[in-house]
C-alpha cells in the first residue's frame, strides 16, 4: 500500500517558470490537500478538495492552482514561480471530509531562483 | 484569530529522562486537537486526536492530554528513536471545519 505519493522530491525553478507538483493516493480518500512548510512557521494550507470536481482555497492560495478530476490525483500548479514560493510542499489526504487524521506524502523541496 | 503556540522550540533529553511538550491554543470553539510526529525529510505522521478537556490518549511512551487552553504531550522514559519534531494542530468548530492550524513544532532530541 503506497499511501500518498508525491513527485518530484526536489525541484529547482527559475523565476517565472511554471510547473506541476504531482500527488496521488491509493486509499480512496475523499479529502486531499496541499500544505507548504517554511522555517519558523507552521504548516499552512494552500488548497484542498473534498471530492472529485470540488476544490477550495486555504490560507495561502495565491500563485497556485489545483484541480481534482479523479479521487486519486490532486496536482498543484505553480503558474509563474517566485522566490517567495521556495518551500517544502506536502500533499495530505484523509478518509473524512473533516480532515481528521491526515496522511502526508514525503514532500517536495522546491527552490525558486 | 485562531492560533497555536508550541513550547519549547527545542528540547534535549537523556535516554530515560521523562518530560512534557506544551501546545497552547486560541480557537473560537475547539473541534479537535491533533498531534503529529515529523522525522527529518519526511511528512508528518499522525499520533493522536483529542476532542474535549480532560481527554487523554496513549501510545507506547507518549501520552497526550487536553485542557481548555492547552495540550501536553508527555514522553515517559524516552528512547533515541523518539527523536523527531512534534507538531500540534487545532481545528475550529463551525465554518470550514476541515482546516487545521498548525504550530511550529518542538524539536526533540533524545541522547543515548
């Protein structure tokens, strides 16, 4: 059972480039979300989804887009990367829409130069 | 504004030396408080959920407790493998109930 799989593990971008962080889960979870983790700050919610075709903004959504076409996949798109988006990104899923007991992926470390 | 503060930021213990980590919270109606463990280079791993003051949960050497203002994670006779960052998060009642507010964590190092 793979759980939550994120790719890539590391990525370096130049300012203005776009890219997609991939997230897939094989637990048939309704809820999926993206967080960013920065030094000295708690995990902050970027976007979340409570089911296929349903997405909503979290605490820090600007500069990011998401879509949820299937239950399994929840990609995060950076439209035009900025140095402020340098961070570690985590995808997380939960079997309940209320996001109790989150299952996290192993993270993507992104650097924007 | 909903807020979570964890203390201390870092804690170094000798193997077998019991201690507690603190999570103070301010939230407009607590729906749940969560503890996660995070190892270096990995995503957080769920430990406990607490819902009401007075509730306690235990897992191996860890025990989590909850009051109306704070939660404690007690570590009894820790081992080096307990070294990790421990994260606390709260979820507010009402509104978008699936949003969690995370603290910045306590980095625990247990030396043999």
